[in-house]
C-alpha cells in the first residue's frame, strides 16, 4: 500500500461553520454577544446544568473555578502527575501549592489511595483529569473527600456550602462523555472543558466552565462572578453596555480578560449540530483500532463500558515491555509511513518548571511507567476507513519490524 500523509488532529470544519462565522462578521457583533450567550445556553442544557460560562480556554475556565472558590495563598490543590501543565499551572496562578499524585500501577488515573493520604487541612480542591475523554472514578473521589470532611477548613461561602474538599474536574478532553448515565459537566462540583482546535468540539480556541447546583448559592450570582472575573471586573459586558443609554458601568475588581468572542461561538453553534454524529464516528474508529491491534502486545484504553461512555478524544497505546528508546523509534517509523503520532503525556515532574518547584520523577514511578512506552494514534473525524486501515497496517508493520 502506498504511503499516505495523515495528520494527527486537524480541526473538522465544514462550510456550515465558515458560513456562520461570516454571518457573525457581517452582523457587526464579533466580541462577546448573542452567539456566545446562545452557546452558553446550549452547553448548560447539554450538561444538564443551570448555567455555563464560555471563556477563551479551558485553562481560563479551570482557573476561574478556583478563583470563585476563593482558593489562594496558603491553600493546597491536588492533581495528577500525569497530565498537561494546565491542570497544575492554574494552581500556581491563584497562589496555592501544587500537590501532585502518582498514577495507580498500569493506569492513567491518580492512585486513589495516595490521593487520600495527601489531603490535609490546607487542601481546598482536587483536580481529577479525564484523560483521553474517559471519566475518572468519581465514586472513589467523592468517597475520599467525604471521609476527609473533618479536615476541611472552608474560607468562603461556596466552600462552606459544599462542606468538603471541592472536586474541580479537568474535563478538557471529555465534552460529551458520560459517567454512570450523567453527562460530564454535572458529575464533579465544577468542570472545565476545552474547545481548542485539536479537541473533538472546537471553537478554534475556547473553553467553558459548568457547575452543579450548590445549596444556598444563587446560580445567577455565581454566573455574574465569572463574568466579572473574565471581563476586567466590569459590571456590564459589551452586549449590556450596547443598550441605548446604558453606557455606565463599574469596575468591581482588578480582574482578568479571558472572555469568548461571538466569532468563536459561531463555530461552536454549528459544531453542536454536528456533534452527535462526530462522537458516533469516533466510536467507530476506536472499534476499528481495537480490532486491528487485538493480537499485538499492547494495552489500549477502554473507552466504552457499563460505567462510562468516553468522548473518544485520544487513542493511547502502550507498547508493553518496551522503553523510551523503542517508543521513540516507533514514532519515527510511523512518521516514515506518513503518519503523525504523539505522546500523552510527559509527566509534569519531568518538565523544567516542575523540577524547579521541587518535583522529581523518581517519586512518580507509575506515571513514568505509563509514559515511557506510550504512543497516541490519530483519532479524528476526518479519517476515512481507508486511512484507519492504513494506520493499522503501518502500526502492525512497524511493530513486526522493531520486534
């Protein structure tokens, strides 16, 4: 079979998205406006939450989740050592201490026993990571924080209303996933999604925050708090100020600028119409990969079972018994076949920024074990069945060559 060129994760954009963006441009309203508000409403309905907030990234969404919780200096927030930097960097952004937990053996999820051990009186939140679109074991996480309630020292009204360590899910990969029949977005206390160009559902850049109802906390007031935090603390957004005679506003705090624009939302509104079929296609591709690699000595993620339905974002493969050198050679060989692959992820303690914070990969042996022989295959809705067959055949050829 002749070589192809297969990209790792190009955006799936059709003429429908292009037309909607053009309409947004022609409307004269290109910053946060009616399309952004409509997208927020659709996301909230999709996640069965009362409200959602669209922002310019999942990083902004995750950081604002911590900020509305009042988390800052003197606090601790726990996340996984096996994730992208955004899961942890937002903890530093708010001035809290980053606490990293190793994965369980042969798992991409945090070791829940170790998670329980590192919760202290300073712990305010946990950021679980739904890697590849697969929800974490939230039953275990909620069980752990409930058992640790007596340690919890709330410092603002939302923390007091929740009454325990808060679960702030990093669901950057998991828009459209479900856990025990509930949509991700209404599983954790707070959730952040990514709509970056490489994600299943894209707005080019962008993200959103959702949250579950909290007893005694008014959702409209909480939504307004996100608006303040994302628009310089300004009491009115541009849409509200545009009403005749409504120019005047107040600055409630020296906050940040991370709102979504209507141009971005225009893409998302069309993606919403297409998304069910896009998720279905991802499931089809995963099934083809699973069948094609079944007799290879590899471990792949279980994306669909009785506990959860994945969003099918990433297809992670572990080359069992192999090391970094072998994995890297495998990536080069796949590239020679014209196939772009990736690695998800280099554990945080291996990066310079986290080494400077005192983290050492020797303390996270399970995370290192997952990383050293992991390769991620292309998984996106622009792949044809012929492309998938070519990727599988190439994988098997390289596997046989290097064995």
